[in-house]
């Protein structure tokens, strides 16, 4: 659920943009800059927060992120200058963006490879509820209560979530609590319920010994963003992350253009434009849940073909298992769906087709984008099981930087190339880049095996 906040903060903002243009007496391109700065920080911040989460635990990372996020929303609701808007949007992004990386880390903590897909699906669905609900909520609030109410709404829900998290949610990091049987030692790593139980019970000697042996790993570590950058130095990591980045670029071109094009074509207000995002978000939710089941089915089918049994308790040894093929085989169908809708989308708009036509295409695009992105994100966690949040942060870095570029240039692309050629060009870039996924299917297993052998060798050398 926490991963819902990062995309919500981005999507709820779109219906507000025309009001900000009027309020600050600026051009649309300048207000789009607030999306660019948001996306840049959304890419950079998880490089710090993701490594912090992997090294120091999920609870301190979540609590720090939501404290920053809530404070930024309060500032946004009170500010009255464009410069303050840009700065506070950056702070808002820095607080919320790490939650997606944390979510992948938690799933890696509590699941095995064979069941990971069905957990990734609902999480991705939670992320994609934001594109469906965010613009509608933003449009309603902006039209009836003014643009400041959007940020007060975010203050209320984020502050409430932070309180619930502190009270109820335990630490899950395996470096700290193992498989969950080892209680955390420090009080601030416990939920309030855990803390109360710990005061009522004496801890057993065996568990105390485990805590003492792992005490060195539990110290709060200063986040090192270079660990995220190091993921990009791995061939398989770079291939996967590059394509996820292109998916984000295409999605941002679509999302950023809608509030500007639909009022011109159909004469819609903020609320009506917000409602036009519903087909995209709904199909994305369907795609996320459906794709999670498909991922697990594909994994089981590959395991059966190889005669490999699935260990749901301790997880499977992927050293000689072609996880790349198991994960990527279904992705080409969803990519085909997305491209079939994306390529003609701009020309449908140019011909001023009835509203149903672009909304149907958006529905198909949402299904394809989220299913493809969810598949690649799951594979990324599979091939970097020891640092899932860090790998997700590296993905987020490239994805959001490309998204920021998309937000910055989309207005110029649409006016310079025309709507039809703009979407066709972006679609063709994605089609050509699909070759990267064939490369990953062919060589990914060998790259992964060499990396794991290299890491094992380093561990042996450090222990001697």
C-alpha cells in the first residue's frame, strides 16, 4: 500500500496544472518543469533510500520517507510562489519515491521465487491504482475546493498511514529478523505491538545468541547511492533497466499530453480530464493482477520441463535455472498489445476521433505497460536477490530520469512533430529496443552465473 503514494503524488497533480498556469501566470512548458524536477528527484532519491533500506532495515526507511513526504505536502499546501513549488515538489518526490523500492525489498524478504509473481501483481496493482484514482481525485478537489486542497488531502492520508505503520507493521529485513523468528533488538525496529509483547516476555537464550552474532549487521548505515549505480554496471541489470526506462518514457509522454490535448479536442474541464484517466488505470490494475498469475505459471512450467522441484519454504536455487526465459516468455505478448495501441494513438487524436477511440487505446496501453514493467521488475529482484531495494532503486533512477526527459520535451515534440508522428516515433523506438529483451533471454543466465561466482569468490577471499 505504501508504494501507492509515489505514483499518486505524480498523477493527482496533472489536473491541477492548468490552474497553476493561471495562478503563477506561466506557460505550460514552465509548469511542466515541476514534473521534470519531480521525476529527477524520484530517480535519484531511491539510490539513497534503497541502499539505506537494504543495509539498515525496512522500518527506519519507511518512517524516514513518510516523515519527509508529509512535511513536504504541508509546505506545498501553504506555499505561494513557483520557486517554492519546484523545491517542495522535489522534497515531496524524495520522500515518496523510495516506497516503491522498499516494497520490492519487502516482497523479496517474505517470498520465494516460485510464489513471487502473485505478490508482485497486487503490489503493482496498488501502484497502478494511482493513475486511475489520482487524476479523478485531483480533478474533484481542484474544481470544488481549489488546488491547495490536493496537497492537504495528501497530508491527511500520508500522516494517517505513518501512524498506522509505526503501530502495526514489523521489520521484515532478513539481515535483521532472519525468516521472522528472530525479534529485532532495538525498540525502534519493532512495531508498538511487538514492543509491548517483548516487554511481557523474556527472550530465550538461543535467540539472544543469534542477535549478538548478527548485531554488526543491524547498525544504521549511511546510504551509499553508488551501490545503485553499480547495478547498472552489470550487463543484465543494464538491459532490463534500460527497457523499463523506455516504458516509463512512453507512459509519461501519454500521461503528460492528455491534460493538454483533451481540453483542446473535447473542451473538457479538470474533472472531466481526470475521469479520462480511468480506463488507463483500471486496465493497469487488471494487467498487474493477471500478470502476477502468469509469471508464477510460467515459472512452474519451466521448472516442470527441467524436472526441478519448487521449494516454497526456503526458495529455489537459481544458479542453473533459466529464470530469464521463465520470466520473459510472456512479456512479448503484452508488449505487442501496447505497441499496437501506442503507434496509431497520435493519429487517432489528429483525426479528432470520438472520445471512445483514444480511451480504448489507453485501456490497451495500460494493460501492456504495467504487465511488461511488472515482469521486468520481478526479474530484476530475481537476479539481485541479496539487494532487491538497491536494484529497484537503480531501475527507478533510469526510469524516472527518462520520464523527466519525457515530461520536459513532450510539449515540444507534440508541437514540432505533430501528434501522430510523435507517438509513432516513440513507439518505434520501443519496438526496436525489444531486441534488448531477446539479448537478455539468450545471454542473461550466463551473465548472472558469472556475477554470482565472482561474488562467491570475494566472500571466500574475505573470510580467509
